[in-house]
């Protein structure tokens, strides 16, 4: 029987790549998408499209993180716009306290009910080192807690797989392309308009990833940051 | 400035005792009560009464554990009735997968937003050893995960206080009485009727605790288990 895994799918590039990676390892994958009071539902729509594309089951879990508070991603504060250099410096304003901790707990609980002790998470500590619950040390100790604190874990152990952990955005883009992830279906922008804004931290990091990988983002943008525009112009000249 | 702590308060005897204990240690305590799709709201009403009694703030967090499934406490399965001897044998049917893991994660997230790195939990591994996320090893490793995975934890560490960890129900009753916990306001019964049923696991364990402590439960019951009836009869003869 194929081993079961759950894979956290936000609808972004990283989590879509992790879903493809888990499938490529032969797991019978169920995607888990959190409906957590995001500013916009665009991510959730993307996650559904990705599940349809791969024909995987999707479990949606509703947990309103606005109850907890403390973040620009779920509150009315404007999404910060700032240069690359400041991204990854300290803990960003968009930090949802313990979000990965909460998501991993709920994923573990659900995994247990379907007989799975494997969770895939698209966390990454290189480009966005400001989130303490994205760090390898956190996942290692949380995995240990799940091995001790769940029924299935006490019987078979528990695994938290964080395959993108030490990859740069450029490496993630390369992996996504190698796995043929439908990147045009993914959504990374913090704003939920028709096209990606091209100005928020998440858009900038994503486009920097494509530049580093030497390839072009198939997603449509309202405007490109100047360096990506220059990059495209040079690329087209060739 | 008084140090802040959060204390998980279900409305039951154990969590009420822990709240009183945290206050007795001098903490500025906020009670956290989870509205998790319990079969009945009687517990929540009790928790409110306890907070009013102590004049502490109460934060309610809504997380529907029925989405996760897998337990008699949140599903339509009948609440099991069984003799003492079977209670604590294996993992009970009322096990909500990873419930303490989920609750502790949400509590940690909330604690962080109010500047607290201390969580009190009324878990207990003596009378109810069937739940893996009630065991000391679990809390120790989870505390480590929180120290690594939260912003406040990376700065000041994180503490999960489980003062009832190794106490029997009888010892908990004694502690509650010493701390003058208003036990008549607490609710332990798995059924949500006007009086406690006296037949479910939780009622039986609670009454056994009072017998072991040599005292009398101020709560009203529909009926008493035979041994508690005998105990009361003997007590009244004296």
C-alpha cells in the first residue's frame, strides 16, 4: 500500500513545489489548505486549481488567525513595500505569531485521522529567515514533540519533511521547473487583485527567484520591479 | 511589572485548579477557553463563571475540531460508559487527535501577542494516561519547540507549566480545596444536562478523586456511582 502523506498547500509557488515533490517521492498525498482569514481568497482559489491539476484530494481547515492577531497579513495594516535588502532583516511585520506551529499541529491532527505520520511543509529559511518557526531547529524539535504527543507518532514516529528548507528562491524555481509545477496557477502576491502587484515582499522575492534561476515567471503582473524589467529586456535582446 | 501568563481553562476541575495555582504564584493571568465544537456549551458557561469569580480576563478562541474528526467528544458517537478499571487502559475513544498540541500552539500564539511566554495547562498523566499529548515527555519537547519557534521564545525562552502532571485526582481535589477553588462552579461531565450524569468516565474519575481526598463534591449529580453512594452513606454515619 502506498504510504500516505499530507502536504500543506497555500497556493503559493513554494507549497505547490513541495506538493509536486511529495508526489514524486511516491506518496499518496492529501493537500491541506488553511482558510485562516487571509486578506484575500486568491491563494485558496490557486490551491484548488493546483489540486485539480494534480488530481489530489484537498482538505480545507478553517482557523481564523485574526482571533490571535499581531500580523499585517490578517489585519487591516497596509502590506509593507520595501527594497530587497530589508527583506529578511529581523522579524517582518507580516509575521503571524506561531503560524507554522499552528498549521503543523492541525496538519498532524488531520494526518493522524487518515493514518498518515508524514507532513510536508514548504517552509524555507534562506530568503525569509525572520520567521522563527521556519527554522530547521524548530521543525526538528516539533517533529520530536509529534512523535511523543500523537497516537500514530508513538507507534510509528512522525516525520516533518521540509524539502525547501535550505534552498534559495532561485533553486526553488529550478526545482519547480524540473518537477513541471504549473507555476502559472500559483499565487504569491500579498495583494489579492487580478494580477500580482509586483511590489510587495512576496512578489519581489518570487521575481528575484526567477532572475536567479535564469527563467521567466509565467504569472501576470501589474508592474515589474525595475531590476526584473531590466533583466527581461536583456533576456529578450539575446 | 507582574509577569504575564496564560492558563488554559476548559471549565473543568483540573483547569480551574491550575488557574488558581497560576494566580497563587503571582502571575497576571489571562484564561484561554477553546470553543472547539464541544457537544455542549456547559463547560464554556462554567469557564465564564470561574473567570467572573476570579476577576480574570478570558480570551475565547474558536477552532472547530469536528473538522479534524476522530473523537466521541466532538462527534455523534455516544459517550462511552465503563467501569473504573478500564479507564486509562489504552487510548480512550474520547481522544481528540493532538488536542493538547493544537490548544498549546494556539495558546502560545496568543501568549506571544500579549507579551507572555508562560502557558499553564491542566493536563495530567496519572488518571488518564491514554492521551499521548498529556505526558511529561510531550510537554518538555513541545516547550523546546516553542522556545525555538516563537519570537518571544527566541528572546526569553518559553515555559509550559503542567502543575497537575503527576498528581492523582485525589491530590488535585486536595489542592483545589487548599486553593479555595469554587468547585461548585466547575463542570467535568461529558454530557451537558442540568446535573452531572455521574456515569461517564469524567464524572467517575472526579468522584473517585473526592473519595480519595476524603471530601464531598459540591456539584449536583443525576445519580451517583454505587461506590460513591456507599462512601457518602459511611461518611454521613460518622
